[in-house]
C-alpha cells in the first residue's frame, strides 16, 4: 500500500513539469527553441498563442 501511495505522490509531483513544457522561466525562448526544436514544435502545437510560436520560420 505504501508503494502505491509513493508512486501516486511521485506522479502527481511530476505532472506539472510534464504538462508545463515550453521554455524555462528566465531563459530566452528563441534560444530554447533553437536548442530544442522538437520540444519547441510539440509545445507550440499546444500553445499557438505564445509569442515564440507566432514568429515565422526563416529558411
């Protein structure tokens, strides 16, 4: 029973980190998106209103 409670508590603590995603607080969003292009694209799918997601891609 303690193991189940511990697993539940751990998953609830980790959930906000998994849901939040996106650029970390205090970090430049442009630099974060350049360094993490896959995560940035995934995050922008869920947050199209974010300023970094509105900027056009340059080829």
